[in-house]
């Protein structure tokens, strides 16, 4: 038997049909980037649905996936070649969801990226997990343009292992979340290394003004962007030269997208990389109404104001957590911070500031700034230091879970 024959036999075995006539799905839960890429390449060669899974998921998350696989699929067999790639994303309720993508949505996103930044080939250093859309699309941009992709271990990079990168006509790109950028800015060697990149893409979570200004002072080629799992990552992006010229928006729309802001300030998107629904559901529309609030200026630059579903309503007044978080960051007293709304019997909700227990802010200083600059209704009622609290690899926090944790903490008298 030839090796090719064995390969075909194994492929036929993997394609066995489940009892309901569906192909057996393939789940990729691999922490090692090289093994992840090999597993994904093998999976794409078949015709099964492919699920990207976080290797750090616990029993509850894994159980959610198994329940999901038992669901009745809504897309007909005529659409089997589309929507086969499931990328995980967190819902506002805290329940895990998988956004459907395929070769067409991915290719559209890559083409829009290269046109927006005038790149022929994308060469990228990868430090974000490949099961997350930001890390996955960094790799896909290289694959579909014939560029080089170098996965690096973030912890080793953070401790100062900065690899020398060969010269490339299109240069190199790296994608970071704000907390990663902040840590690298503490090292002069890391700053010098970042300056050699054509672009430092920043996304995954809101960046605070002080971080952006520090990056600008250090002349880093930062590209602040806006995107999500449902759009195969980037929708708008600020070019590095615009950032260094002083702009602080999320940039203009990539060529494959139309972005508008509704009368209610909700960001509305239409483009070829819009997902095909949350598994097991299906949607044909190339339109997606987000839960984000935004503002569009006369130049077509988008500024994100916060999450509609994250709005805190206290005494009838609406409060955007992103605004409060930015103010707290600007004081220099918090290494990391998240603002959430806690149920309040008098006001409906009250503002709670959550930060890691190893941070020791001068709260008197913070309170004095509140009195000077902001309306009283925005003033935090609770400051909560949590010992086990941290952001995930994507830079995001599960706010629903955090609210529950804070409620328990406050009921127990701060213990």
C-alpha cells in the first residue's frame, strides 16, 4: 500500500457519517501553535464541521460544546460547503457561542486587510492564541498571502526573549491586546524591537488614553482597530501614520465593509466577512447589527463609545463603563481595572470598580478627581480588590461572571 492510499483510507474513515446523516465534527483543542496548525490543515482537507476550542476550558465549557453538537443544524445540505468553521465567542449572557465562518468569509477579511494597509504579503509574529479570532486571523493573513508566520510564546517574549526577524519587503506585523502592550513598554529593549515592525495591531479590548499616548511618544507604529469574531476580526483600522499624526479613533472601514452608526448610536456592519450565524443556526444576511455604541465623524473615522449591553443605569442616568475605566487608567493608580454595574435597591444599579488585589491605588486621590471632573452619578460606590481576578488571553473579561463574583464579595462583607 502506498502512503497516499493510507491517507485516503484514513480520510474516508474520518468522514464517516453520524446517525443523523451529518459528518462527524472535528474539535481542535491544542495549546501548541505548531500542532494546532497541523491539526487545522488536516481538518480542512475533509468536509466536516470544524470547531476551534480553548484548551483551557473547564468541565462546564466542554459540556456546553458537547450539548451544542447534539443540536439540530439549521443550514440545509446545499450550504454544507459554507459556515463549516466554528470560532468561539462569548455572549453577553456568559454562554459560549460559536460563530460560523468558512473559506469565503476568511478570504474576504484577508483581502480587505491587505488592501487597507497596501500589503502584498503579510508576515506576522503570533503571540495570541490560535483558537481566538485575533490569533487565528493573524495566521490566515500569512497563509493566504504567502507570507511567513512565526508563533512565539508570550511568556518568553515578556521576559525579554526578542527574536531577530529577517528583513521582508512588506515588513512584519504583530497583534497585541492592550495589557500585553503595556507590559512590553516597560522594557527599553522591547520598545526598540516593536519599533522595527511595520505595524503593531492593537485590539481585543479597549485601550486607555495614557497607554496610547505613551506609545505615540515612543513612536510605535500602532494600528488601533475595531472588529469581532462575527466579522473575522478587523472591520475598521487606524493606519500607523494616522496614529503617529495624532488621530485616536478606530480608523476607517476596510474595503470589504460598510460601517454606519444608527440614530440610536449602534454600530451597524455590512460586508463579505460577516459570519453565517451562531451554530447551529444559520443566516444568509451579510448584515450585522452589533451591541456596540459608536460615533462616525465626517472623515469616516469610527470611535467606539462602549457596549450597549454594558451600560450601567443608575438613578435613571446612563453610564458607560468604558468612560469610567479610561478615567481610572488615567490616574496611574490602577494596573488593570474593570467597571461593572451592581444591583442597587435604591438606584437600580451602582458603579463598582474591580481591580487586582496586588494593586494598591490611592483612592483618596481618585475620589478627588471624580469631584473635580465628573458628575456625581458616575461616582463609584464600590471599590473591590479581587485576588483571583485576571483578564483572559484575548484581553477581555466575562462581565456577567464578574458581577456575580462582586455581589458575593459584597454580601460576605468584602471577603
